[in-house]
């Protein structure tokens, strides 16, 4: 760890922007003629984490790991089943939509698919102006000024604002989404797979833009992605999710150089890499992700874990402090 | 490799005729060979023409698209002159294809077993019973431990990775000489992707196939291919062995792609983004098709399109920065 990185973590340690305690989100499964609840999909199952001001916390996991649900519950776009969400030390877990409104301008989200998340019948100017109308008392001219400013910041021409989303390429549409999320000057942005639908050369443009905006506007990102290389590039700390739970969380270098959880190890080894010298021995996991409606007892990963032993099926491992801000939920380290 | 190629594509041109008299030159003069037993990767971003190249080889181009020129020699036969009936014999028999999204490629109303047996019985003269035995055997080879049960299941009962395994079983059912894999793992999670790519490597050995691997992922190319061709604007811009491409990439587009790739091995402050976007196939810039995005573009690049030349032994590039080696 470099000195600056250490400094960042120490400084930010005192300044938690978001704290989540034992958060759960269960979706009911309805079945039978009477549509009774016959079970639950445990999308997020007992997650606790902190996000520090100014950092990027990467959340990685495969489909069904609950990473997107976590992002939506944190923003209260979905209501949690249980647990607590503190944003800037304020408990927002059970606030009503009316109570949430003033807080929402500080918390924004950028979605994966800019084709689906922008209203096709609104022009760029209308799309970006809309949050200002809802959230602020600015008059028309002031709003116009703000729209122009943010367009310039995200690298779009101000002359583009009368165009409609379909007239833009995927990368430019994602810039529009980013402008819309940032026009209210939020403090915290959930980025849900923001570059996954883009080609690599365009992905690089958008990632660079997001890093620049973070510096300039002092943003905190929760960056959700399935792509470990992208997450490594943009994050300060990384949390690995598996079946609704956090398997491991650590500063970026710790987790990529010394992964502790067998799942993290397998995940990292499975990424095809261009550089021959740093190629890891492949750990090929057997089988698929179990269904989150019927997770294995004990450790959720035990059915695919090459190192599982008796205890793993009996007791659910809790996150354990391994030093250096490195936490892992695995019985191998007890 | 001094053998004869099993597939030889020469000056292939596939155009799409769009509304308003626009012509999209999706594939525009592509030449390459595939030799027995090798994996050749075709890489490029969306719109580069890589998938249209593979569909052209299978002759699966539909209106408004048309193969406008060139030849596709497969084991010495020119596929372009074949009738649809003759082509059906080759498809699935000697040449098979797997796609990115196995759910759309599999028929949802037939069991997995039905679909494998259909393919077996269409191309080989065997009884139902023999086909059943062979189907179970194939499913075991591609990694279904409970093959006797899987054979009765429908595609929706399988996970994404398992569906892709079933697709591979169907593709392998007639011992093809060439397997075209079009983004076979793009829709899959990282750990499942690793399983499927390992399976493809094993199957290549076991069935003595060649693979044309179409992908946008340079990491997959580095780990699973022998040779690689980089496509841009409907043309091959660089072609060489996998080792050589990553040691000494020549074309500015290849270099740009490598620099724009975030990596889990190295750390950089900023990614080297390529400016601009891939031009649409009906509106390429004049001259070199990469010229409007290229940091090295010179006067002549905007005038004429360079040819694909041999710059060093077994390493071709389409760029005015380099002179042909003698």
C-alpha cells in the first residue's frame, strides 16, 4: 500500500458517508392458486458495510449475487426487509417518500443500459432539466445555465441539448445519464454497471470521465460491476458478494494481491488476461450459483468451494477482521 | 504449419442494402485461412463486421444483406456456389456454430435430448435408439453428470452455462471439422465463462477440430487462441500469432484497444481511450477507415485506404506507418 492510499483510508475512516447494518431484502415468491407466499428470494441477506466520503467502493459479484438489489435498497428505491441504512448519520431506513425527497438530491444512480433508462420522448435538455424542476426552486434561466454547465462537464456539446436520446451513440447516452445524475450536485452516486454495455474503447472514455468528475465534484461512488478489471481500475476498496452476502471486503491492492476467500481466489483466477507473466493458475469452480431462494446452509459458497470442510455446512461464517482493513467471511481464517 | 487450410476466405464482401440507397459494407474484402487443429480469433468492437464474417461463412446472410463477392473455400469446395440444399449438408455436419445467447439458439419447446437427436439423425443414418445413446454420451462429454435426466429437460430448466454446454453438445454431434464460436461466453458469469472456455479447449483436442473464435475480449484471445485477426470497419487491420500481437502490436487501433483495457495485472491512472466512435458501415471515412480516430494519422491516410501487408514474418498490418518487408 502506498503512503497516499494509507492516508486516504485513515482520513476517510473518520468520515463515513453511508453505513449499512445487517441489511436484508427478501422478495416473496408467490405460488399456488391463491398466490400465497411460498418462499423468499434472499437477494440481500445480512449485509453490513461502510462507505467513506470521497472513495469509490467497488461491489463485484456474478449475476444473482444481489449487488444491484443492494444498490437499489441503499437508495431506498426498494424498501429493505430488515436492517438499517444511515446516510450522513441520518437513519433513512423507514423514511417516507416525502421525507426522502430532500435527501434524494444527494444520492443519485447511473444505470447500466442508457438505451432503457432515458425517456426517448424527452430531449437531452428536458432530461437533464427535469431533476432541477423537481428538486430546486431555480428559475428557467438558472436551470438553463446549470444544464449547460453539466453538459460541458460530461463532454457533450451544448448544441446537442435539443436532440433526442436515439440520436446519440451508447457512450454519449451514458454521458447524458451521468449529466442527469450529477446536475443536482449529489454527494453519493450508485453506479450500477455503468460501462458494461459499452465497447472497450468507449468504456475507457466513460471511466476516465467518471474519475475526472469524482475529483472535480468530490463524489463518493458505489460502483457495482461484474467486471473485476474495471472495478480494480476505478475502486479504492472492493467488496465481493456471493448469494446476497459479502464474502470479502478490503482495499483494492489487498484484495487483488492477497485474496483470502476461496471464492475471490477463484473469481480472480477465472479472468482471462493479456499479460502472460501474471496469469494465475485457473481455479475452475464446479457447478452453478445455487438459487438465492434456497441458499445452502452455513456458508453459501460451500457447495462450490474446493476447500469446504464439515463446519462450513453447519455455521455461517461472519466477516472477520484480518488487519489492513481486510475482512473475510470464511472458516479457514478462524 | 505447411498443411492445407480447411477454410480459406478470399476477398469476402458482404453488403447490406439499407433504406435510402445506403449500402453498409459490413464485410469488405476479408482474406484469411484456418488450418486444421488451430484456434483463430477474430476480434473487434460492435460494428466491426466480425459476426457478419462468421455468418457469411455459414451462408446465413439474409436480406437486406448479400454476399457480394469473394470465395469461401471449405475443404476445397467453394461454399458461395453451393445451393441451399448442399449447404445444409455442410452446416452442422462439417461446420457447426454456437452463439452468444444459447436461450435464443435452442428451441424452447423441445427437450435437450430431442434437439441433439434431431441433429444426429438429420446428418447420420442411425436409429432412434443409437441416437439416444450417442446423445447421452455427448452430454456426458460436455459435462452433464446426470445426462440421462438432462436429456429429458427443456432449455428453460437449465442455467445459462448449462445451456451453452447443451449448445456445444449439439454442435459437436456430427464431429465438425470447424466450429464457429460467436461470443460463446459473453452472456456468462466469470466463473462459468472459465468452465466453458476450458471445455472448448478440451473439445478441440478430442474432436480434432479447428475453432474460429469471435470475441471482443482480448484476454480470452490471449489465453485460448493460436492466431488472431483484428477487425475494424469491415476489414482485417492486423493479423498475426497471439504471442506476436501482444508483444508487438503494430496497428494503432490494436494498440489503442490494448491501452483502453483495464487490467487486473497493472495499474494506470488513466486509461488510453480511443477518441470518437466506430463509424457506421454505410459511412466510413475517406481513406483509412481508422483515420478519423487515429493519433498517428497523416496526410495520405485521409486519401487512400492502406493494404494489408506483411510487415514482419507472419505479421500483417493495414497501416501506412509500416513498409512491407521484403
